[in-house]
C-alpha cells in the first residue's frame, strides 16, 4: 500500500510538471505590434483658421473647427478645479473689476486687462481662481469681469462684454453677461462633463455651448493659435503664435535633439523625465526666416509622448507647407515605441 501511494504521488507530480511545461510552450507572451513610421498632417489652413486635434493611436485628425467659434472654455476635470480660460487664438483678454455691482460696470475706465498663459498654472490665468471653497460648496467671489472678445478669423473686432460668474451648482457653471451698457443681458448654464478636458462656450446668440474638443481619451495633441509672451525691450510682449498643445489631462511629453529619429527605441527614452506642461511643444518646433518670409520646421527635435493607454510614441515635424506651397499644413512622422 505504501509503495502504491508513492507511485501515485510521483505520477501526480510528473503530470503537473508536464502540464505546466506544455502550457508555457503553448501560451507564449507576444509583443504588441508597433507598426511602421506613419505620417500625419494638421490642415490649419494658410490663415491658421482651424483648431486641429490629433490622435496618434488612431493615426488621424479626430476633430477640427474654426478657432473663433468659442470664447470661454470651462474646465471639466480635477478636484477643486473650476477654471475658465479665454480663447487665446482670438487674442482675448479680461479685466477683473472686483466685487462690485454688475449694473455699475458701464465702461472700460480703470480696467486692467490680462491675457491667459498656456503653461497650465490655471490659478494665474486672466480669470484665475474665481471661487472659494466652503466644505463641499463652491462659493463665487461676486467679481465682475470685462472681457474683450478679441478678433475673429476675418480679423474684425468682436467687442466687449461684462460677465459675472454666479457659481457652480448641480455640476453646472452659471454665468451672467451683458453688453457694457447693460443691454442684452443673459444668464447661461454650462454643464461640466468629465469625459472632456474643457466644455466650450460662445457669447454669441445669447450664449451657447459649442462642440469643439473630442473626448479626452481620444486625442493627444492640438494645433492652434495662442498667445505667447516673447522677450522685447526688457519686458514680455504678448504675441500671437501658431503651435501645439498636449492633452495635459492624460498625455506626458519629453524631447531630445541628440538622437537620430529612426534609431530611437523604447529603451532610448527611459532616461527622460516627462512633463504635463500644456505648452511643452509650443511653437519653437519651427523657425521663421525674415528674408524669405517663410517657415522651416526643426526635424532634429524628437518628441516622445506617453498616451492615455500608457503607450509611448516618437514623433518629429517634417514640413509646414502643402503641395500648393501654402503654409499652415504642418506635417509630422510618428511611430509607436
């Protein structure tokens, strides 16, 4: 009986070993397909009139719209994050008139206007942190803002309005706005939707939410006009530029100029520190030649992007013109690492 039990034990052990060995051979771990180098184009047009969202995973433009269809963008993600940003493509600016009666603001006297940055320090943007927290409640500061709606694509001034942010309740922003003389006063509610980075709003036609950006997980970078602050005579001069922002909700980015694009592998970028700064790519991937009044991209700058799915991509810009020689059609090569 004892010998029989030993036989059963040895048989069971050998069977388990053989089965385990077979399973390892039959279920190998395979690498995910990385594919070949692909090329993409953002058709901004020669007047840079389009705001273009691109997804590397999908290998295509996932949304495009004229940049002047919106005025404000309301943040839709993050705890204690209710920032409202201006449309820099229109060269918009805002002045905080303080805690005054809405009806008392009738002109731009004593208004000190500010532009938004693009660095992700949202508390210090033009409208800034317009709220305070009282437990779970969002309390607005009763400030009135004068907003310069900037210029449209046709380069015509859109005009000024005054606005009060009336708080955040039931997952909605509430604002009141009117012409400076008090005419055409409206109240609007803008629902927060956490599938997006921002929900966009236009003051036109009594106020309306407009469809601009794609769902957050569906895009990586956006091409559009914005305001940069360039050094000039000892100070900083606001200047309209054309550049690229990352999806700072999910995307992280790094760059390098020492490696050849074709030689870069996943191991090549392990030493880099990645950033979530929205304007990390910015506008300096191209240069402007005054003599020929032309743009040239800088293909030596290699960018490395970590996307929503934690995959890494390399990309660099290759050209800025279309087949007709028109500027505003940036081209880039990219590949999954």
